[in-house]
C-alpha cells in the first residue's frame, strides 16, 4: 500500500524545482519574443510584455534572400523527411540481415558500423564536397539526402540490429513454414513489429539532420536550397541586438521538430530502451 511520507513530499518538491529550472529558458524565450522594440531594453527579461506583439514573428517569416526563413523551413522539411525515409528503409533491411546472420562477416560488419558511429563525420568533409561537386549534388535536395543517409546510416543500423536481436524467431519460422519468402517475412511481419525502433530512428536522426549547421553551410550555403539553420545564421548575422527577433526565429525553428517529438515520444522511449537491451 502506498504511503505518502515526508520523503515523498521532498521528492515531489525536488521534481517541481527541476521542472521550473528546465522550463525557465522557454519562459524567457517566449516573453522576449513577444516584446516590442520599445520594451526590449527598458524592461526586465523576467517581466511579461506590457503590449505583446507578433510583429517579430511576422518579420522573421517574411524575410527574403539568404535570410528567407520560410524557404529554409521548407528545405529542411524536405531534406529531413527524405533522409529519414531512406534511413528507415536501409537501416531496417541492413540491421535485420546483420541480426540474423550467424557468420563472421555479420559480426565484423556490425563492428565496422560501430566504428563509423564513433568517427567524426567532419573528417570526410573535403573529399565528400569534392566528389559531390563533381557529380552535381551540391546545392540540391537529393545531394543532401544522399549525404545525410550515408552519414547517419551506421546509427540507424545499430539501433535496428539490436532491436531485431532482442526478438525471437518464432514468427519468422512459422511464416516460412507456411510458404512465405524471406522478403515477405521481413516486410509483412518483422518490420511492423519494430515500430518503436522506427520511431526511435526517425526522431533521433531527424533531430540531428534538422539541427545540423556545418554540413548544410558547406554544401548548401548561398543556394536556394539552404536549410533553416543556415537561413537563421544569415538572418541573425544581419541583426545587432534585436533579441526579440532572434528569439522569435528560434521558436519558429523549434516548433516543427518539437511537435514531431511530442507526437512520437512513446515510440522513441520504447525503441531506445529495446535497442539498449539488445
């Protein structure tokens, strides 16, 4: 039987204090983004705006040129979605093969993917850029999707392989006895069962790709397909101390990926726990 003790009360107080500490930056972010220029430097950051305005958000979303935030938002969505779809398909297929392999090459391949996770991707930036430019992939959506898929594939394979290893082979054997091929077993039985792992991969790699700045700046900087972080870089560079607009653009960039995380957080937690257990 649960008993509410003094220790329980202290734990609840501690949790509330931690929650307030973590939520404080969001409070500052929203309050300052809603302040007009006349209140920005004359009021305390703790104080809510006396005359809240959405003008800062309008200015951010109507910027043009290299600072076109809405175009950057669209480009980020296209590149992130395309990369996530490719990573889910290739990562699931490769992870399943490695998990079910009993040969030495399967274990060796898994170790190579682990090494690829540890190595910093920036080491290959120069040869990648030279190769991408030679075949016309710089400054394009397809080029970035291919690039991000190659960069994040080891992580996707690692998560999927560990999840498949934690699953039994009963369903596969039963389906194959009934005449199903290995391809049918994977797409009709195994892949639907790893929904939590798919959610984990989608959120994990999606966050990294969405927030990536360095790779996008090198391969897309100055083009019409530059992503949101690059557009933010040019936009903020044109400001001096207009923190209300700077915070407004941060909120605009944060909303899509935060909404996606809240939508799929249950699968993310289940899949990550399953991958670690495996």
